C-alpha cells in the first residue's frame, strides 16, 4: 500500500507477469546480488507511476517507463 497526498491508503494491483519482469530487471541490474532491495524499490517506483497517472492497476507501459528510467540509476555508486 502507498499513502498518497490525500492521506487515504491506496491499493495498486501489479499483475504477476509484470511483477516477474520487475524481479528480472532487479536481478539483471545487480548481477552479484539477489536483487531483493532493488526489486522492492522498482516495485515502489512502478506503483508510484501508476498513482501519478491516476490509476490503480499496473500496465506494461508503466513497467517500461520504470525500466527506461532505471538505466539512470547509479547502482555502482560512481561519483557524479
């Protein structure tokens, strides 16, 4: 559940096939790890994108947007 500005709890539904894609992306981005932490963060980003769009169910387009943005994540902690 994610609490948004209105203060109401909102449930965002993530279909299992998209949840698997999020998991695969997390593992691909962190090959020497289980990807658990990144998986949780990516799920939260997908949910936030859905809420931003005013919906309550994740679509493939939401995942693709987060996947596109994940390329900008500094997972190796290189100095910027």
